[in-house]
C-alpha cells in the first residue's frame, strides 16, 4: 500500500508539473489552477452572487470541490495523503528532514502540548482561509496566487508569480524541514475546510488492544505526527488515511481500517 | 465494518472521476451578451474555442469585439472552456466574419491603444480552425 501511495503521489506531482509547463508554453489551455478544489470554494460566492465564476476558476474546480466534500465525509483527508501534489512535496520534505536531522518521528523541532497544537491548527488555518475567501469574494480575482505554494511550484512561473513568491515558497519548504508538514498542518486553507468533514469521516483506523504491543512504530511513521498508539481509534480530523501506520506496524491485526456506521 | 486498505485509493480515484465527470454537467456561462435586436429570419449558433478567452474579463472583451458586427444576435461564453457560443443570422453574416471580428485588434481602455493578436480562434464547431 505504501508503494501504491508513493506511485499516486509521484503521478499527481508529475502530472501537475507537466500541466503547468504545457500551459506556460501555450501547448494547453487549462492551467494548474483548473484542478485546485479550493478554487471551487473561492468561486462559489461569485457564482451565487453574480452568476459567474471568479476569474480563472470554473466548473472543474467547483465539481472537484463538491466531490472532495463527499470524499472527506467517507475517507477523511485521503485527498491530502493520496492526491494532493503539494501534500506530496511537503511529505517528502518531511522525510528529508527526518534523515537530515536523524529524527525518528515527523514531530520535528516543534513540540507543544497537543491541545495547544490542535487550537493553533484551527486558528491559523481558519485565519488563512477567511482572508483568502474574503479577498477573492470581494475582488472576483484569485488575489493570493503569488503566495500560493501550489501555484508558485507548479505553474511554471505563471501569471502573478514574482521573485518574492519563490521566497515564500522557499521559506515554506524550509519551515517544512524544521516542522514536517507545517504547511498542511497550520496554513493550508483546503486543509482547514476539510478538517471538520474529516473529523466526522466514516473510515477510521482502529487499534486492537489485545494485539498491540505498544511498540510505537505507528506513531513514528505517521507524517501528521498523530498519536496512533494511544487511542483505540484515530479520530483526529488530520488523519489522511495514508496508511503509513498500518504499513509500519509489525503486529498483524493490531491496526485495521473500519467503516463506522456500517455494522461490525 | 472492517474495510480493506485498497478501499482508500479506490475511493480517491472514484471521487476524482466523479469530480472531473461532474464538471461536464455544470455549464455556467461566464458572460451572456445580447446584441442590438436583429432582424427576422433563421438563426444559427457557432461554437468557437478561442485562445485568449480564459476568464470573465477576457470573455467580456471578446464579447465587445462583436458589438458592432452585423448579424450577431447573442454570445454565451464559457471562459473555463475557452468557449464562445455565438448566435447569428446566416442571411447577414457567417462564422468566418465572426472569427475575423473576434481576432481583430482589441481596444485597450487603460492604454488607449489597439492590441493585436489577443484572441485566436482555434476551433470552429469542433473542427480545428485553419490559419
Ligand atoms: S494515523 Fe495513520 S493513516 Fe492517519 S495520517 Fe497517521 S499514518 Fe496516516
Ligand atoms: S505499531 Fe502496531 S503494535 Fe506498535 S504501537 Fe502501533 S498499533 Fe501497536
């Protein structure tokens, strides 16, 4: 499963990069923005209020966003762990960080009490999301393009990308080395929108107390640095169902995936 | 209910397909422009794919290109598909004249100058447009 997920991540990242280059060279008419589900939310207000899409967004963004809501209600943040090219890049950055700094977990250099961490995730991401939505709804433009790491990384120097845009991207990658997945955990607006849906998502990992030996391999493998070996069920809305934990667990039957509300 | 791990990638693929496929059902025009009332007679609609039409603003500008074109009745733009559906009176004009009007110089209000090569019609009714 790990290998399959890695293939998914490589495929989506390469596809995004190729789409960006093709658009930049004039070989294609759809830019990487077309496939960003968050663009669907950015354009929703313009569609309701003005009966038209926000500039550079369209029905693909909207349909992908609606599909993503459906996915999150079942498979939580699986989009982030399996299909987001930016998530893949930041996960690889986190893996590099573990090697560079010889750390065993994805916790990085940032260790704060779990409750404070959870509050920060909600507050920071909500602030980013509210700012972006307010600005794009007021102007009818995607005004944050130049700050958006997805766009800066994959648009092949697209419209609105300036020198400072690369500075921001570099800073986010550097931050991702110190605090693995920092963008996804604390700043990503799509992550903010998916989190409450993911928290009630039906697919959950369950830990069998009888089988589990408490070795902690799952905790060390989790890119989101979640506590997997503690609770009987991973309820956190941050779980991307990447299944790194099940792959790392040496004890058969200790961790398994369950569809809640569908009988036993 | 215990679920096999492959359910996760399967769901991701399924919902991505639903998203991309569902987009086809959501045709929301970026711009709808009715021109001066045209005379009687049968009407025809030509579907153009136009390089340069990529958002509401660029679709609006493309619509302006046709405001003085004789025989053009209505324009419906789907910017995210680079598509203009132009309804016209075949007794007065034809797709070639409409194409020429769209590809013509564009007046830029901010600079007060005419810009050339802003729009390029690349497809007419599903057929690649010739040079
Ligand atoms: S708990 Fe397991 S499936 Fe969820 S994010 Fe962590 S490693 Fe991935
Ligand atoms: S890796 Fe498996 S055995 Fe080890 S703590 Fe996690 S669930 Fe338990």
